[in-house]
């Protein structure tokens, strides 16, 4: 049992959607009108790739969209409710969306997305590291005859 401890997330990728797409304490099921459900995600890095995994159980890959804009990646989906009568349902229907800020600009043409067993996996190549453009230049005395013109 976790008690009243606040869940702490250890992430390098801040995501403010969590603040607005969760239920308010004491008001179960309350959501702002028109708000999309939040999608649980995890982001890892290694082997020259960032990998974003999103839990989207029961979705059809054709109903999932991944968009990239600068350093933001957005996963959105829509799950339509079936027409059959139900006596009870805890399934979530409607639109789902999650935007994650990555630490680098995303090379849009090189992103790959796949869906299997309810998990969307998006692979984002890390940009090649740039050579260091900052360095310390040694300063010599102007009257030093070994390093150039004297004064």
C-alpha cells in the first residue's frame, strides 16, 4: 500500500499534459469538456535512438497518428464506442492525445512508428553530436619573441 505519497517521476522530458489530463481529487471521472484522455508513455534512450512507447490497448493502428513538430512529438488516437448495448463498461472511448517534449529537434523524415500488442513504439534517431565549437585560446605576452611579432 502506497499511502498518501506523491508519485515522483524521474524523467528528462517534462510533460505538462499530465497536469491537465488527470482527474481532480475528489471528483472521480470528471474531465474538462472536450479534453482528450492522456496516453501513458515511457521514453528511453540508447544505441543512438530515443524510443517512446505508448500504451494504446485495443486500438487499430489506422486510428493512431504520430506527428512531429520541432522537438515535440504528439501521439493521438480515437477509439469509437460500439453500438451494442452494455450493462456495464469500464472501457475508455473517445480521443486520446499525448505530447512529449524531446531534448533535441526531431529529424521528422527519420522517425519510425510501429504498433504491436497494444503498444505503440516510436523510434527517433539521436542527432549526431556536433564538434565542440568552444575552446580556450591561450593568451601570450605581446613582447614574447617566441610566438610571433614583438612590439
